[in-house]
C-alpha cells in the first residue's frame, strides 16, 4: 500500500507537494485553515525558474492570464533608479488565482483537501497523529509542514525562531491603473521596499514590507503611504494615478527572517516553514515550489523503498535543502540590509548605474537556475 502523507498548509509549498505526490500515486490529505480562493499578502511575482516544473505537473499559469514579466526597475528612497532585463524573468499571478487553481488541480488528482486548523502534531511509533481544532484526529506515515512564515504550530512545536523579535510588517492591495504588464518595480523607501507589478486580471499589485519602528510613528496605513512611501516619486505616481481595487489593504505583522530547520520532530518542512528569504529577492514562492519538488521526489523514493528508512529520508532532505537554499537566504539577507542603510543605498545605486552588469549578477545570486524536470 502506498504511504499516506498529511500536508499542513495550502500555500504554494503545500499545494505543489500535494499535486506532485497525488500524481505519483500516494494518498494525500491537505489541511488548510482557510477556504480557497483568498487574497494573501504577497508581491505575486514568481521567478520563471519553476515554470517547466509547474508545466510538467499540468499547471500553466499563462492559461489563467498570468503576465509575462521581464523588465525590472529598482529605485532608491531618493528616487534614483536603474532599469534592467531580468536574467530569467517571471510571471505575475495573484495568490487568489494560483492557490485556488492548484488546489482544484490537486483535488482532481486525488488529494483530499480539508478545511480545518491543525493544533497539534504527535509523532509516535513511526507514525503521526494530527489533531485539528474541530476535534478530528488524522493519521499518516509522513507529515509535511507547509504552514507558512508564522503559525500556531511554530509556537506549539516551540521552534527557536518564534522566540526572537520579528520587527517587520507588510501591506498589500490591488489597484486599477496603467502600467506596462511586462514590468516589475522594486521601489525602496525609508524603512522598507515596495514591489509593483501586474497580475492576471490586469490589476496592479502593490505590496510592501516595512520595519515596525518606521511605521509606528504614523497613525495608519494611508498616512504612512502618503508621508513615507510617496517620497519615492515612482510610488507617489502609482498611488496618485491608480485606484484601489480592494475595500482596504491587507496587512500582516511579525515577519521573521530568522533561520529555521528543514526537519523538526520528524516533520518535513516546506516553503516558508523551512526558511524565509527576504521578499526583496522576489524568490520565496519559487523556493517554496522548488522545495516541494525536492521533498516530493525524495518521498516517492522512500515510498518505493529506494530510500531505506525515515532517518535517511530526513537527512537527504535537510542536506538538499541547505545545499540549494542556504546561500540564497544569505544573499537575500545581505542585500536587504544594504538597502536599509539610507544614504548608503543611494551610493550603491550610483555604483549600479556606473557598472550596469552588476545588477543582473546580484539578482542571479538570490534566484535558482531553471528546474530540471525528472519526477
Ligand atoms: C510582503 C511580502 C512580499 C512577498 N513577495 C513575494 C514575491 O513577489 N515573489 C515571491 O516569490 N515571494 C514573495 N514573498 C514570499 C512568499 O509569499 C512566500 O515565500 C510564499 O507564500 C511561501 O509559500 P508557503 O506555501 O510556504 O506559505 P503560505 O503561502 O503562507 O501558506 C501557508 C498556509 O498554511 C496555512 N496554515 C498555517 N497554519 C495552519 C494550521 N495550523 N493549520 C492549517 N493551515 C495552516 C495558512 O493559512 C496558509 O494558507 C513575499 C512575502 C512577503 C511577506
């Protein structure tokens, strides 16, 4: 009998794992707190490195109107800007759309999607019991933890990162307005940076992350946008010339970039649950999708008996995860720090403009290579 896998969390990490594993014939249950579709705070720019893999799973974002993005503008708080072609490019699609379509596709391949909140994961006698808020208990051979950047389960599992300060907040809204659909802008302001690009329904996604210290001096989001973000003329133009398509912006707080472990108490972590790259790098979703592929391939090998035991599976995954992502996380960290250094970021921009070949190389440092498809 194939092994049974429970996946906790229906973001990109969880959904792509569910799709891959159910296509490979494993029994998959995915437990997600919220119903699909739902907007999420996210820049909604996905690097194309994952496109061949998604297409091999039968998912083509362009079939849902995703925008093909290749022109990158980076600007400083003082509105100095540089433009470049993205080395690989990406696509713009809302989480409202992509999460739901992946959930539908996974269901069609046999994944059972359950709407509930997981409250506890118990590992005993080479198996798991997963307990939910509604009082259900589900059992499985393997559990994938793909519950995002911060969850009740991180507290329950007493994960180290949860005890440290997480001083960032993020805001996102869609706007109706004009902007070239091949463009993505990353516009810095004092205390943060804001991504601007189009998604499938032609809305402009405006999503920013800011440190709480800069934000707390202002009464509300609109004052902050008016008095801080709009000092950058690129952002001022977006806010002045477009109309918000949401009733109000979405916001989240307590975002942490502390290191995490890819395996904890035998739970195989995927996506932001395993580690989160700075959104500045625009690579978190691709990393979640790539981690789902690595993990699913190993689980299939385990199921076939090619990986002999749980210890071997866990070690192989931790090794692959660190090999592939540790360097990218470090680069994302360093770059975001440099851009938070005010006047220094203006100097970096002068340098980037003087030596234009450097920016594509920096972008490549935080991104992966196109993923080979060998399920
Ligand atoms: C401001 C900001 C901008 C970003 N911009 C970009 C970008 O432009 N490009 C990019 O590639 N990346 C971007 N990222 C990163 C990207 O959003 C994440 O890396 C990506 O969403 C990770 O997917 P995931 O599946 O790990 O987590 P998520 O998409 O967060 O999914 C986790 C899921 O788990 C569920 N969950 C949590 N706890 C439980 C529980 N106990 N029981 C059941 N379900 C649970 C949640 O409801 C959620 O649906 C950005 C991040 C931020 C904060």
